[in-house]
């Protein structure tokens, strides 16, 4: 299958460390079609509809799928005019309010990369069931308000620091409600090469429920951009049919 890597970031428009030309070169090397989805939200560069329109116009010059990644909980309402310019919209959680205080996930990212060995999210999250329910409530609120296509890196949450085994860190009741939420709003679950998610038990629940999946390298630098080893592995392992893999009707060729 000629995969569409929906999740990549540029240096021109957000926190990528690569130009759009470098991304296109990587797509050619890896033989995949590529989508650009720079960060949007009140705390990011793409923080208004005017900037989204400028971004869409920029992307229209290149053979790419046009997407964006909205920071759920810090997003804004995308106008109808702007939304029509994009092929898809990823909604991802990069932080949450916990006990009235916003908790960003930057320490988690450092922990996953091998830094902050003493990272302990439990210092802020006293009630994990409450945290997971708040996560679901946030998804339901955001997905009910505007048209999202994909949930990005669904388990990139502080619970990853609780155990090396994600099936111990994440409760099954949360998995089941997460899948139900995505089905309700027709939102695809991203299989992320960067974050190695979803894990087996969650993937099986999603497949059995008939969920759609997108694939994403979450590329921020050339070496890891358009690398889809984990998504391909999971698609093969769980027998995901081609018609359950997110794509766009507009034709995008490999650069």
C-alpha cells in the first residue's frame, strides 16, 4: 500500500527541524505520500484563522496533503473558510488541567527520551481514574465542537511513566471509552511511529470495534520523518484492511 504519512512538522511553521523540501525528499526515499500537520492552538504559531489560511496557501504550492495538529484544550474554533483548505485535522493532547493547574507534557517527553529519570507525575495526579476521565471529557468536548479527523499519539500521557508495560499503566475502562468516543465522532486513531502507540491490547480493541487508523511518523527531523515501521508492523499484525486506513480523496503522488 502507498501509505499517507499524515503527521509531520516543518521548521517554517512550528517546531520541526526540517524544511518542507527535506520532508519531500524523505517521502521520496521512503516511498510514501506525505502530509504536513504543523502545530496549531493558542500557544503556537498557528494561533488564528488568518495564520491557518496563510499556512494552507503555503502548503498548496507543494505535492502534500494539507493538515494541522490542534492542541486540544488550548485550541480555537477553525472557521469554515479555513477548514475547507485542509484535508484533515489532527486533534492531540499535549497537556491537561489537573486539580486546577495546567500540566504540560514536556517533562514526559524528556523522560521518554531518557532524561528526567525521577519524573513522577503522581506528585500532581493524585487520582488516576479522575485524570483518565478528564482526558476522555476533553476529547468529547473538543470533537463535538468541530470537525477533527485523527486523534494524535493517543497514549502520549503521563501514565507512561507509571510502568514499562503500557497494559499495566492504562486502565481497560479508559481504552473502551476511548474507542467508543472515536467511533462516535468518526475520528481515526493514529498509529504513531514516534510514540510507539497504540499498544497491543488497545489496538485489538480498536480493530475489533471497526475503528479507522491513520499512520504517522510525527516527523520533526529528517532521520525519523516518513519512517513508518511500527504502523506497518501493527497493520500487518492485526490484519487491518486497507479501507480502514485513513486517506484523503485528493490525489497526492510520491514526490
